[in-house]
C-alpha cells in the first residue's frame, strides 16, 4: 500500500466495522445496506492505494512513464518554463482503477520545481494542463532535460510530491501520488524518439515513453 493512503484506509475500515457492528446488533435494514456500501468503498480505496513493485528497464537513454494510465494526447508545442524550446507533450490520464503512485521518468537532478494553485477542471480536457492545480518538475542529466507535471482533476484534489529543487533522483523511483486521480503531462525534447502512441496504456516505472537520440 502507498503510505499516503494508510490514514484514509484505516479511517474507512474503522467506519465500516462500526456500521457492520451496528447492523448486526440492531438488525436495521438501512444499516445493513450502509454496511455493504462501506465494504465496497473499503475495497475500492484499498485498490486505489495499491503500490505494486515495478521493474524499470535497464536500457540507456530511456524516458519511462511517470504514471499509469492511457495516453490521451500527443502534441507538439513550445515549452517556455524549463526546456525553453519546442517539445512533445505526452499526456497520461489516470482513472480511479489505475495505480496512482508516480515515478521519476529519468535519473538526474531536480533543477526546477513549482507548485501552482488552480482550478479543478476534468483532467482529460486540454486546458487542464495550464490552469488546474499542479506541481511542475524539471529534471536535468548532463545536457538532457525533461519536464513533467502532476495535474489535479475534478475529483482528485490532493497532490503529494516528495521531491524539491536540488534533489538527486533515479529513474523509476517513487516520488508522489495524486489522490483519486488524474493526469500527468510529460514534455519531451525534440531529440527524443517517441516510443508510444495515442490511446496506448502505460505503466509507471516500466513503459518507455521515448529514447534520447544524439544531441542536436
């Protein structure tokens, strides 16, 4: 289990046990129904905060997916904040059934970090990447740079990010979670050969998004 979810899980389990105990003692129908609902919620919450081990590929020059989910956009655009150049934005949408633990896409040093307060649009909308609440993280290794964003959505309103500017990080390392949602955008420089396609499902820490070619 992801440690960020332990408090929520314990709270729901205690609530479920209280309701079930009350239903057994009183035999009230509405408590019995509520007990069944609470068990379902407990199961969904435990499933949501699962944190399986992942085997990161041992290949040179790769960029791996920082989130589980489906690729909903692949767009060429200018990235002015960290890369300061043209980039390919790969947007990964996480539904409530995906693993929500996020992982570092490349090894290096966190050279840029910013937290942005914002709106809570549905995460699959393109404009959510600009105006929603998010953390923005830039990693550099030698002359290679990657920027990525944890973006909150309509339901997911709690971003956890454990890295800050100056931290050294390793590819595949856990660095945070978006509770109950929702989207991660990755900005790849133009010297990266894309290895994924639209609507493809990816797994954090394992799926290769792209490979750095020779510097341009």
